[in-house]
C-alpha cells in the first residue's frame, strides 16, 4: 500500500502562484498527469537558461524568432539584463527543488497530493 506525500507548493512561489497560472506551471502539471509525454517545462527551462545567458552576456539572440518577452511571459519574470537572469535563476532553482521532491516521492511508490499552505 502506497502512502500519500503532501507537497506544499507555497515553498515554490516562483513556479506556482495560486493567483496567476503561468505556462510553466501548466506544462509541468500536464507532464506529471501524463508522464509519457515530453516534459515541456524542463525543456523550456534548459533552453531558456542557455538563451537568456547568451542574451544577457553577449546581447545575442538564440535564433531570429527568439524574443526575451516570450521568456518573461512563460516564466512570469520581470527585469532586464542581470536582474532578469537572477529572476530566471530563482525560477530554475525552485523548479529543480520541486521536481526533485516530486520524483523522490514517485520513486518511493507514493501518491502525491499537491497542497498550498502558507
């Protein structure tokens, strides 16, 4: 019999905001509901980490259609230059921690209950 692991999403405010659903959260939630699909949230995090780094450090676009405003909207971050990169790194760090907590519970055979307790 598996146990239920509660994961408090209030520990990850850059990934989950109960007042505003970001595309990042939608993609992550969809992946965990159906893990046979590609984890679009993780893919976008990896690519955006590379792309924002190039944009901030070298003022270089990843490709002709790339826009920093798309990254800001997807991750619900603000700022420019180094501040934008810092805000993105916070999202990235919190995502990694949440993902690790969820996968640890799944690897233990537990069921997951997502909660939001301040």
